[in-house]
C-alpha cells in the first residue's frame, strides 16, 4: 500500500469509560472522537484560549435557560470572570429575577393538558411549569422599581445595572442580574420590548407617565463603542436569537468607525438551529466571516446541542481547567452606575461613536 | 372482526398526481395525506377561516425572508388584506428597503469561500449574497431619513410608517414597507435595535444628537391597546423569533386590562424549530394555550417547513381560494400618520393602557 | 463605487403571487429565491436533466410515505417511467400492500391518547392511525403467499416482483408493488427483515418450514451488476435510511469490478436529517463524492423538507414539464420473472459479479 | 394568593457549578433542570431501574458511532453487562472490525474538499476520515473469513458470533464484536445487506459460490423467540434506524404468540430525529405504546441529543452508579456457538416460533 495521505495523521481515539471521570476528563477524552462530542470538547479548548488571550468576551443568552435551571451557571460565568459582557433576551433576565425574588419554576411534563393548566393559571415552557399569578406580581414589582428611576431614557445596560442593584439590596440572592451588578459586568437586552421585563416597564407609564423610557438605540452605540475602545473580542453564544446578532453587529458597526476592529478573534456557539433555512440563529460561523463578524483566522466552533446538556458540562470542566488562566487573565474593568459607562477608566458613550480606541491611545 | 373504532372514520386519501394542478388544487389534495403535507393543507383552511371570521390578523415575520425572495409575497398579503398588522424583525424590513431602493440580493452558494467573500466585501446569508458597500450606503440613507424626523421618541410603528412613506415617495417601488404604508397597515419591530435599521438610526445621532430616539416601550402599550380595542385576534407566524412572542405578549398583556380578551382565536405557524429545547421559536401552540396566548377552542396548526417552500404555495393557493372571503371581509381600518394611531376611528394610545374595548363601546 | 464582483451576477427574483399558478409555474418562480424553496426548484431541474440524459434512475424510499398518502405518487413515478429501479424500506411496501388490498390508513392526531389507542388496537404513525387486526391479517396473507413460492431462496427483487404480481392478480388495484410489477421495474428491499413484510415471511416457516428464505446477499450482487451493466446512474432519495446507502453502495461496489463506473451522474435527495450528527441519512452529497458514490461533476441537490410537502409538488410539476423528455427517453428495460433478471436483454446475475458492462460489449 | 396547584410541587433546582464534578454528579445535578439536560439525567435513572429489575436489555446501535469513537463505550456496555443483546447497523460493526483489525479512523473536517479527498481515496464521514484502500482490504478479509464457514445459511446472530470469535483469535483486540463474543452476548444485524459487511460477504460467492448465505428471516424468528422465552424486556436505542424498529418488532411479534409479552417495560432512546415527519427513527415513545411496543406503564425517556455527547456521559456515570446494581443483577445467559442459540439453558429456535415462555415453564 502506498504511503498514507498526510490528511490521515491524527487518529480518532475511542472514548474509554472509567469510573469517577470528572467533567474536565470527560471533555479531554472527547477531543479525539467525532461529531458533536468532539465539537463540545473543542469548545472547551476554544474558551480556554479566549481566557488566555487579552480579549473581551461577550456572552449571548437566548432560549429558556433561566427557567430551565441554568441561571446559576450563567451567574457563575459572571462571578468567576469567564465572560465580560452579557447580551440576553428579556425572558432569561425575567425568569432570573423571578427566582432571585424567591419564586420558583417547577418540574412539569411536555404531555401536560394545557387547557387544564390554563384553568389553573399555570404557564408551561416545554417540560417546566410556573405560576401565572406570580408572574403578574413580578410585572408589578418591575413597574414599581422602574417608577423609582429618574424620568429620562435609560439604555438597557444602565437600566439592568440598576435593576440588579435593587434586586441585590432587596433580596441578597444570587442570580444573573445580581451577579452582574456585583461584578460590574454590563448586560444588554436589545429586544427588551419583547419580554415580560418590557411588559413590566410599560406598566410604569400607567402610574408615572414620564417614566419607563428605554433607549435601545443608545445600546447600539454603547456596545459599538465598547468594541472600538477594546477591539479584540470573542463571542460565546448560547442558542442564537437576538443576542447572537447583536454581538456580531457591534463588531461590524465598530469596524465602520475604527480600522483596528477586525471581527471576533474567537467564536463559540451552542445552537440547535441549522444553517440551511437561512435564519440568523442557525447561521454558521463560516458565514459570519463573510460579514467581517469574525476575523479570518478566528478560532471557532459550533456545537449542535441543547445548552441544558452542553453548558453544565462545559462550565464544570472550566471550573477546573480555567483556574490558572483566570488568575492570570487581563480582563476589562467597567463602571456602570450612570448614563455613561467606563471601560478600563475610559468613557464609553451611548450618544456618539468614538473615533479612537485603546490601542491608539 | 369487531366493529371498527370510531377513531378510524376518515381515511387517508393518497395524493393523485395530475398535470397542471394549481396551488389550490395541490393543497386540496394534500388535506387527507399525513405529516407536514397535511399540516400545510390545514394551514390553508385555517387561514381561510380567519378571513371568514371578524378577527384582526397579526403576521409575524422572522428569518431571512426578504433577502430570500419572499418580500413581494408579504407585500401581497398586505395589499390584498390577508393580514392586518405585521410584527417583523429588523432584518426583514432592512432587506426589503434594500431592494425597494433598487439594489438586489444575489444567488450564491452555501459552499462559498467566505474568506474570499470577505475580501470582496460580499455578505453571505446561506446561499444568498449581497454587497456590503451597498449595505453601508443603506445605513447612511436611513440615518439621513431619520434626521429629517422630529427630535422626539417614535414608536417603531410610527417610525416605520414614516419610513415606508419616504420610500414610496422616493422610489415608487413595491415592497413590504411601501405596501404597508399605502395600505395603512401598522408594522411593529420590537427588536429594531438588533438590526441594520437600528444601526442606521444610531448613526443619526452622530450628526443630529437629538434625533434617533425609538420608544419600544410605547410599542408594547400600543400593540396591547390594539388588542384591547379589537379583542378578537388571529396569529400567523413565519419562523418564530421576536415577532412570535411579541404577538402573543400583546394578547397576554391585553388580558390583564380587559376581560374580553381571551387569546388568539386562530393560530398558524410555519417554523423549523422544535419544541423540545424549550425555546420560544419552536414552542408548540398547545403550550401557548397554557399561557392564555390562545383561546381554548382556537383553530391552530403548526407547519414544520421552511417558509421559502411553504409560503409561496400557501399564498398562491389563497390568491384563488380567498377571493370571495376577502370581498366580504370586515377588516380593521387604521390611521397611522402620527404618534397616536387609530383603529376603526378609535384612538390607540402608546402612553397608557386602555380600559375599554370595542365590544364594550 | 467600484465595479461589482462577478459573484454578484444573478439577482434573487422575489416570488410573485398570482392566481391559478400550477405546480410547474410555482417551481419556476422559486428558482431564483433562496434556501429550501430554491433547492426544491433546483430538484425539479435536476430531475429533468436525469430524464434527458441516458441514465438509470434509482429511487430510494424511506420514511412512512405509503402510510402517509404518497404511495400513488410513487406508483405514478413508476408508471410514467420517471424512475427505473426502487430501493425501499419494508414498511413502505407493507403499507402499500395494505391499501392495495383495500384497507385504509386514517386521519389521526399526534396528540392522541396512546393508551386508549392501544386498548382499541389502533396503531399510530404520528398523525395517522391504522387497525392492528387488519395488520395481523395482512401478515397472514403474506405468509400464505410466501408458502406458495418455491422452497428456495429468493432475492427481495424476485420476491417483490412475485408479490406485486399476486397482488395485481388478486386485487387489480393500483399501488407501488402492482405498478412496479406491471412496468417490469425492479424493487429491492435490503432491510426486509426489519419490517412487517419480513414478519409475514417469517410466519411462513411455521407452516411450511422449507419456505420463507430471502437472499439479501444476492440483492447486493444483483444491484451491483445492474450498475456494472449500465454504469451511468442517477439517485433520487426520499428520506435517507437504508435505501440511500444501498443505492450508493451498489455504485461503490460496482466500481471495484468495473472501471467504467464512476459514481452517480445526478443526485437528488429530499431529507429532514442533518449532516452534523454523522448519520448516513443526513449525510451531504458533498461527502458522498469523497466515497466515489457521486461523480465529481455530478449535478446534485439536497432539499431539506418533509417529502409529504416536497414530493407532491415536484411530481405534479414533472407531470407537465417532463412529458417531452419522457417521450424521448432511452430507459433500461427489465425482465424480472425469475432468479436471474435481465436488463436490456442482458442477464444480471445475483450469484457472481459481472466482469464487463454494456459499454464494453 | 390562593393555594398553589399541586402541579407546582417539585421546583427546578438550578445547576450549581463545582470543581471536579464527576459524570454521576453532573447527571444528579441535572435531574431537576429542564429540557434535554433533564432528559439525559432521567435516562441515567431509567437505565439504573432496568438494571435493578429482571429484564433483558436490548441495545440498538445506529449512526456512525464506531467510526465516531464510541465503539469502546459500547464494548464496555457489553463487558460490564449493562446490556444483554445488541441490534446494530452493519456499518457500526464494520467500522468496529476496521479498528479491531488495527486500522484507524482519523480526525477530519466537515469543510474538507471532497474532490481532493476522492482523488486521495479518503472517505469522509462528516468530520472523520478513513482510508478507502484499507476498507477494500477489509472487505476481502471478510470474504476470506466467510469462505471458511460452512456452506449453509447463517442468521446474522450466528454469523456475527463467529466473526467476533475469528477477530478475537486473530487480533486479541477489544471492540464491539470481540467483546460480544467473549461475553456470549448476541448481536443481530437485520440490515446487514445494506453495509460493507454485506458487501464483503457478497464477495465470498465469487470464490466460493455455495457460501455467503445469510438468513435474515431466521433473525426475525430468533429475536422473537428470545422475547417469548424471557418476556420482560427493555430497550436502549441510540440513533433510531433499523435497530430501533427491529427491537420493537420482536416485542410486537412475540405478543402474537405469547400472551405474557406486553411490550418493553423500559425504553430509553437517544435520537436526533423528530416525530413530526412521521419516520420511525424520530417516532416518540408515546406512539410506540399505541403499537404495544411499550407496556402501558413503561418507564420511558427520549433524549434529543447527539450520542457522541450523551453516551460518554451516561456510560461514565453508570460506571459509578450502576456497580451495586450490576453485582446483584440477574441477567440472561446465552450460548451462541451454533445454529440454535440458548438463553438460560433453553433453546431459542430460528426456524419456528415458540409456544411457551420462561414464566410458563
């Protein structure tokens, strides 16, 4: 037989089962198997490389992850500085607030009788139940809180920082919003109007007409400036949706204003959508490169898996493997307590695009 | 053999191929086959029932449908009054504007070399290409337009009406935005900040700092009041995303304020996402019932298919089958040219929730 | 703006809705839209090109298509010579036999109470019901038929030809098996043991121990020789499964014995599985090229859609568009009524691989 | 607020990240989250319950699991007696044989240039490569082995036992076939004709015309009798395909002959297909109940995930959690070295269906 192709140089190593394998050991053994098992193991390595490099790590959070029991995983990513900035759907923040306020979601069944649930005022999210009266009461709580803010437009970043602070002071409970508040980590929620947080805010106007103004256009400017200020970025996306696109558009828009921005240096997505229907949630990272959302040489990996399987394993593995990296990490430092945020001591306007970035200063 | 179960009463009728079958005939023959073929045929019937009843029909538009060649199908649905109100992602309106302004999208390939595309400044959406310089120029056009508006917050509904008008006056071309403008049909875009329309608006502030304010919270109130004013509604959803949820939340929020609101009477969704990962895009219409998004006795159907296959067939079939229904249809009439819209002559506030609805007047 | 890239030369033409569009007109208008709509329109063109060329067209049939109302579409493809050879799962042939024998499948619901169905002895296939006692009686009918055959091994090709003949003589009804019998079109069923046809055959042995022998290894040899004899082939695959692989393996195995075999010249698949889990059903046609299953320059298209939507449209369009091609088509002619089949007058052994093929004779 | 519904009794417990969590601890913490994370944790519990009960556990293996690095996980399930009988696609056994014979599969990329791979005679399975010349040589090795067997029909169960023995004696290497041989665990391969093992067998006839006969109808009878002899069964399915159906049909067919058979008592499937296209691979376990494939009170769980993620975690967790259960387990004992196998000392015919079962003896 003739000499083997150089393409056949790294053999698959079959996974060997052992007792008491840890999450990190599981993923290490999955690095040289195939398909999505390998992708998940690769995601572990790509995230480590992000942490070892000097990049701002965006986390996109879509899907019913908070209702589904992953809110403390995300809080952990925040507290341990595995990510630097969150872009979330409103629902994930709302269901986080619900539990931080001491309420619960419940084990349910996808075969439940929905007419019966409706009569009992129980809302279903696939296999998970929640109390609608408790949700109604949350909305009122949000309306009350919003009425206490100044009667002026807030970016979602500023609003959610204040919301996290209020939650922390009134409950002392851990969650995404409270962890981000305590860690001074910005959260953007570009589609806040499409969520129960938005519904709560809208109810503020009934009692306090000048309140309840959200400046989502300011969020675009601020997130863009954040990239301009610190142009080396990475993207971790859970589930696609508006967060995936918003993280990418910040990079694209920043490149209009600053030649130093060249797309994310690292990209990791855990999605269940597929590319062939053309939707943004399922779009491949290769396609993202054509738009300049990704640098040409970006390390990238797509994991086709439910985040409720992939994220607990990945985060648990990183809890061990990333410790030395986190100790050495140079991460961005924010102040968030006003209309104008700062990053590493520099202001980040939400009113006009910056002309210069960190590397040029 | 014992008497047959009453569950076995309607036999499958195998599809019989014939020459020159029309779209309507295709769907009629698919009514008694199985799986998604039957679902698509059922969708045809459910939409007809919506049109025969006295309901306000919401259309949700997500996925890259405009870039993908369906914008004139949606414009047709608007012009022919097959729907009454659109909730869209920003991308679908942006790509519509792009073509209405005379630019094109192009046939491409999913196997394209994305690094080469990036060098040529071509953006890829699966199998479809577009020119990035043309997109940059669109953004500037949007910024210019936005600077001409009054320096005050606009709901997306008001903003998009003005945008449609400006497009119509400057191009005279058909499209979603121009068709909606001419038909006085409202468009909401709750996640406008997550789109190139939002990016264009954000650039306005660079030149005209007081401009480029979007009041997405006002959209929540207005869409809710629209349901309160005319509580019998139907939902046609293409692709899930923020439009699907926004249409449902309007119904849920309206029920807080008005006992006459009881969820959509009809629901039809064409989606590719699945329920079992818990995300809202794939959520079943059964689940929607538990939330009160759907009436208990709502006619409903989910079609698991790419809208680029399902919608051309469905719209073409309705072009024949719905004609008598459209002639007799009692549809809502809007005025949209100011901060306060009207429906059937009654104002619809974007500032506070209405206490009474049409049926109580 | 600089000169446009040559990659941007064929614009998307938005689909325009009209009344009374036929299936062929629908697909023609879908040729220049995007995503799976375009793929379906491309499938129409690729199938036409197969018919215009001198190739043997294999049809793979998997999924519950017969139970789901598509058996007469497949019979139509056979009768009108749009395909030349079928590879099917056993289930599709069994459910075809069920209806050809005058029994029916029934409209059901995916939300049915399966415990109640089990008590009533109703079997459910997603949204379709059938009577279990009728299935039991089919199995006995198959056992009776099988006992009438000679006590020797039969390839599935020979067995299914005899079964089709018996069905035709006893019922005179149209279906896949009877159409193939009448058109002298071979059907292979490599996984017959994994089906109710296999179960019926197995029951023959209880009464006639020397009967009920199926030679599936003979099927491999015969299908390979069929490709060796007529090495220009095309593949139309519905749903993946064993038929997809069997059609490809015939091509790969034939290439071992004959240098004139170079993979399918055309490949069209309508599937719902995706490539990224590594399974054969979802494997891409690009991947197939690496194995030599496809010629390097093969015209190919994958349509990601449920066959119950895609096939009725495609077959209806071809009923018009393919007529001139069918009149001129040079198709293979088979005799099937014995252990040794012939193609175009030449024998096709099921015992040993042929050394020469048509082009060398 | 009124008293809470009894449906809201078991709260979701958010997953808490910790260092050094083992696979078992991961799954324990995932039991009270949502969606497929919970399903995977439930699968862990259902498998434990199978092991604690007195049932015969069938394992169905479809998808490219052996090529993809899971063959030693499956060998582990065999060796440790976590399953009692395997039903596999031919491909999984073929790729197992390939590695047991000392050859390898290789890390590749889904973006590979397939024309270049074809020129280098490298076969691609999504992200995994293999040498085609090595595959050709395997086929010859299989043909040589098959020529050494007696010139009579073999069930796949008997054939694969002999194949495993020959592999073990000539290589001494671990794998699925050799582990099953050593553990006296039967393997069925109903679709053997649709695989490279079948291709290898077919080549035997070229040199030894009386050899290479496979009796797949005998497999149906034998697998049915196996259920009749020991009517309490469980089903673990990886990936759907022919194994899923074959395991179910054995149960259905056995119920024709024996009233003690009432469907699987436990069912666990890890699949990526969905129910709504009607195919058997994606069929729900609820649907299976209507057919009597599952007992009405069967413990059941579907995990929608790639097996290359789910199985390594599940098997690793069971390596710890199942130890006490395995020590106490009463499992079936087979002899496999002839045309007639035995289970627990009783013969299991492949020629005629048994009238009595274990519980009646």
